[in-house]
């Protein structure tokens, strides 16, 4: 009995040490952000800093002003580490992320699985595709920038604007590339698009659909107007600011996409 108890105690102590080590982040302070990473990432961190610094510059160029506050980047060494952060931050105990999910961004932070481990810890992403890797990181940084100007900095209190949050990140990061636009055009030539914006960030064409709507806002209303929309967390306020209705807006976007 005594032996069993001491084994149990040893197990508890080991688990506590493990938990401590898991949270034992190393920190590099950069201009405008801090990057947190584990010991095992030491040899990758220079490359990661370059990707985040490039992304930060791209975002600031797109929006023409700097981030309004500093933020943190967490490089997670395992999917379990990412999941435990999301469980806590999103208040979903037991959350298990899907294999294509590798990162998230809100006003104060980016959480990301160590990009060099995507090939083994994720699906649909490969670190070696440098253009796509940079765009994905820039995409998350657009969320950070957006969150810093939104009435709901962590996007937990938003209503009907998923298409705008994601479409903005797709468009401003360069993910709306010619390949995606061509696929969207093929889709629209043969199918009816969704009639409601809430359905634009759904299905196989969600990047093309949501990204192209934000591009349409940028081209029709201008960059200043687009930037002015960052603060809204509700669809009706956003549409009111554009002076349009959902129906009219979607129809005009569709006509523009089909070159009418
Ligand atoms: Zn996103």
C-alpha cells in the first residue's frame, strides 16, 4: 500500500513537472510583438521571426497604419498544446481541433502550431510551400489587426460577419490568388451563389467567396471605407455603413464577378 502511494505521488510530481515544462516558454522581443516558443524550436525561431515580421509589414502596408498595440505570438510544439490553449480561451473543455486547423489570431495574440511540423501534425499545409506559409501567417496577423479595431477584440461577440472577418484576412494576405479567383469564376458560371452573406464562409469555395466580397468592397467603396468597417461587430451596422441592403449588395457583387 505504501509503495503504491509513493508511486502515485511520484506520478503526480512528474505530471506537475511536465506541466511546468510545457509552459516554460522562451521569449524573443521584436518590434511590436513578442514571440513565445519552446526549447525544441530554438533552431527554427529566426525563420519564424522573419515570417511574422514580413507579415506585420504587409498588414500595415495594406491598412496604411501600424498595429495599435503590441501582441504575442505562441509557437506551439504540439497539437495538444494548441488545443489546450483553445479549450481555455474559447471555453470549450475537451475541444479537439481538426487536422487542417493550424493557427488562430485575435487582438492580443496569434497561436500557431510550429510551421515546420505541419507536415506531420496537420493536413492540407506544408511548411515547404513558402508562399502559402507566408500568406497563412499574414492571414492570422490581419485577424490581430482587425481585432485591435473591432468592438469585440477576440471576435467572441460578433453577429453575421464571419464572411467579413475571414474574407478580409484572405484578401489582405494575398490568399485570393488567381487560382482561387478562377475556381470561383468557374463555380459562379455554373451555380447560383449563396443569397445570404452568412453562407459565404462555408463550403469548398469559402476562400474565394468571402475574399472576393471584401475585394469588391475595396474596389467599389475604397480602402478608407473598408478600414472604417473594421470596428463593426454586427452585420446590420456594417451594411448600414455601406448604405446598402444584403440583397442589393450580394446581387451587385455577383454582377461584378460575372463582368456584367
Ligand atoms: Zn482566419
